[in-house]
C-alpha cells in the first residue's frame, strides 16, 4: 500500500492551486491551458503527497486491531471475496450478500462487520457521527474506508448484476438518478445527465456515459483539499442530496446504496484510483 511520503504543509497546497490558476488565466491565449487541463495538472501534482495515504495507513491499523464491546479485529470480515480478504473487494461493491439478504456497498458492509463481529450498535453510525467536520480528524469509518479502497487501487471495477436484488438495486438507482424534486425541481441527471456542464470551474461528468462514469466512480472516496478531510462515497451521495435541497439522506439508506449501484454498474470496466485527491 502507498505510504504518505510528503511533509508538504497545507499552505503549499493552496500556493500550488493559486499558481495553477495564475498560469491558466494569465498565459498568452495561444499557449493558455483550458481550466480542465489546469485542474488536472493541479491534482496530478498533489497525488504523491495525498493526505488520504495517512487515512489508509490508520485504517489498516484499525482493521487489524481488536476493538468494540467484543474486543475483536475486523480480519474475519467478509467483503465478498472471503473472510479477511480485502484485495480488490471495493472494486466489486455494491453486491448482494446472502447473510444479510440485501445489496451492500463498501460502507454498509463495513458497518455490518463492525456490528456483527465487534459488537458496535447500528444506531452509533449516522451521518453526524461518521462524517468528520472540515479540518478535523477523520472518524474510524473514514479511515477504514480509505484502507479498503486503497487495497483495490488500479483494479478493474466489476460491480455484479447477476442476483435479482442486484438488478433491482440498479433499477431503483436509475429511477432515483432521474427523479426530480425539491424547491428547484432538480435531479441527479440535472447536473450529471448531459455533456459539457459545469458548476463554477468544476466540470460535471455525464454519468450516463461509460468513460465519464468510470472516471468519476473510480476516484471516490477522495481527500478534499478545500475541506481538509477525506470524503467517502456515502458522503458524496449525502452532499449531492443536500445540494439538490432534498431531505437529508440517511447514512447507509437503501436509496444511497441503490444510487451507488447504478453509478458503479455504469462504471464497470474502469480502473480504481481511490482514494483520490480533489479540490
């Protein structure tokens, strides 16, 4: 697993961002980079010192450390590859699990193991307790998620669609993706269902098309420089609902897992690159 090798302070990150903005907007028109190219260069320059590497290292230690009321580790957790096997597991989730009789994503399966193996209570896991505040220390779930995804880096996305409940989750996720509601009559597709859309300087990928879907799905979870925090895929769904002004999405809700299933299947064949780093 990659290790955090840079001691670059956060101030330097913002200096790098400012430098890229200066280059993008002040260079002669003939040599000027597009905004998309400048942002891509900025992200690439930070990858070697991605703070998410620290999250993954802490997550690995948490995975192997006895914890919870039962004082056991998570090394017997089955993420779909067999008990204790983490290599490549995140690249094949969400999927159906017979022991729970439902489709589960990385985070819901992780929490399932923390409850059944370690003795934590389900009600302990909510958006308020799992998602860290900006600039604050990551929660155990966030660190564990970073570790699990890091173990699938560079592996092919392969979300299964063989079981009837996997197909049903995908179908519901597609319906949710196109559902319009809230005060602005928004849907996920309002931002991510067409080409050439952006919000401020941020390109919005068309998640109906395979290549943009692969690139987007492959890069979550991600460390957000602007927030000083690692953000998980569940957080991404939660925040999208917030921006649509929908009612608050509950952590690990069936709707969140259905949406992740829909996005994941659309991304099949891509290569995992998470935890990534974003603005």
